[in-house]
């Protein structure tokens, strides 16, 4: 069966500055990699110097939107020094996208923070929220006439969990009470930032769209142990991790659309109400290169659950890293089939961005996992479009999908 997507549907891909640009030495992640002896991002994919080539490949793939982030630490070398040449660079990035007819979707915070911000206590201090807002306001004013879609934060719950609960990301804390403070400060930055962006565009002809990119997982009870209790943990985790931020922002009417990042299903076992994730489940299904359970039906179910917000949805990230090339196409086609089914069931989805345009630096996992539509040879920095990306390009061009059985 053939499915036609709405005529204005956005097909695209996403990137983040730290993971792709290279040369970002002024932020907490660069320091963390050195201190922990992790693989270092260094030149990453050298996207900072090669963005024109990269966007021309995106054009070749018929992409109509690119989501990228601005690196706060690059643009503000200290709390009071704004670096004009870095802003000039991003001007040129946006201009290049427009010249290819590609819509820029811009993220303001994608996990990294300037070291000077961290030295002042980072997100733990309520008074530091203004430092982020200063950057936000300056940036949005500069690009007001060229950008109409902003994502203030990327995945605050992932940032919080990895940085303040499991401690595998900077600042490496393991404290629920600190995590709560950080969450409150980030959400206050979001809310004030949302109003500030609306204020900046108040006299503009452009209708600005503001949101965040929210990671959703499908939490399911593990088949081992007492299923009913596992189910309790799965729904507690689902409420906390998936819906609590969305519920509160929806109540305040502070999202113009839902930005959704989806990758996988998670199995949970009861261990106190919060339970714990089981990473090895007999009969649990296929795992990708990172050991994540691939499940397109979970994607469909989550999309259906979002109907209650009555907001348009953009899939701001969906993708996989695979050891075996053939699985990229399976993942893409099966997830797009779920997406099409959700649209058929009246879920208002306006766009889909594959993570990622390029293979890139996968945080604590280094350069091993490859998510790109475009393969990057990290020695020569040569780019090569993957086979499955040509399928994606065809879907984007025809705006039609042959459903995957
Ligand atoms: C993040 C990306 C990351 C991707 C794959 C998302 O959680 O926004 O930065 O690379 O997932 O792990």
C-alpha cells in the first residue's frame, strides 16, 4: 500500500554542534573527555569547515530541513565576551541552508555548556539561568529574520539522568536532590526563554515556532519476575521520563509543537517503584549496535499517546547505529511505516528528521556508533552517502511511502 504524506511535510536530518563541528574546546565535554581518559571528539567530523559540502549532500538527498545547534561556548568565550566571528560563522551556516532551499531548525542547548558557566556552578545555581538567557536572547535577535523554528533545549531528562543520576556524563554527579535543582533551573530557563523568543518576534511578520526536543522511550514490563509489578515500574518510569515535562509545559501553553526524539523500547523490572532497566531480555527482540531494542510498534504507540496534547508534532530525531549495513534500511522503513500509520490515525505529524545527517561523535561512546545518512571516514574526512539514504531521498522527493510489511 502507498501512503502519501501531507504536502507541506518536512523531510530532514539533525546534527548537533559538539558532535559534528570539531574544535569545540571551551566546553565541559572537552574537559570531561580528557579528565576521564575517554575517546576525544577533537576534530569530530570537521563539519565546522565542511558545512557547505555537507549541506550540498543534504540537498542531493532532497532534504527540506536541517536541525543543528549553536555552540554556546563558541559564541560566548566568557560570560561577557560575545564572539562576533563565531556568530558570523552561524550566519553563513544559515545562509547556506537557505541557498539550498533547506529550512534551518535551530537548537540552543544540546548537552554542552561553556567551562566558565560550569566554573560558576552551572545549572545547579538559579542565578546562572540569566547567563543562558543572555545567550538565548542575543542569538535569537541576531537570527530573527532567518530562523522561524527554535528548540530551546535538547532532551533535558537525558541530560539530567546521565549528568546527575547515573553520572556517566559531566558533571558526573549522582544525586537526586541536585538533579531536581538542575531540572527546576533548566525548566525556568525554558519558560522565560520561550516568552523572550515570543517577545523578540512580536512585531515580526514571521510566525515563530518554539519548543524543545523531548526524548521518549517506550517503557515495557520485563517478561521476567512478577509482570504486574514490572508493569508498575514501567508506568512510573514512563510518567517521569516521558510525560512529566511535556505535561507541565502543555499546561502552561509553552510549546508551539512537540519536538520528539525516539529511538527504542526499554524493558523494566520492579525494584522499588522506579524499577530498573533490563538490558538483556530473552526473546526481547533485535538490538542495534548500541544494544538498544529496536521496535517500530513502540514508536507508533508513543505517537498515538501524544494525541492528547493536541499539538502538531515534529520528529526531531529518529535513527539507529548498526554494525550491519542492511539494518539501516529496515529501521528506516519500519519506523516510517509506523509514522505513516500514526498520521493515518490522525496524529498531527508535520515533519521527520533522521538522526543524523553525518556519522558523528556519540558522547561517552566515542566514534564507534555510526548514525549517519552519510558515512564519514574519520582519517580523510571523506563523506559517502549510505545506500539506505538513497531510499530516504526517494521518499523525501516523492513524499510517498511504500508501506513496509
Ligand atoms: C541525542 C543525540 C545522540 C542521539 C543518539 C539523542 O539522545 O540528542 O545527541 O547522539 O540521541 O544517542
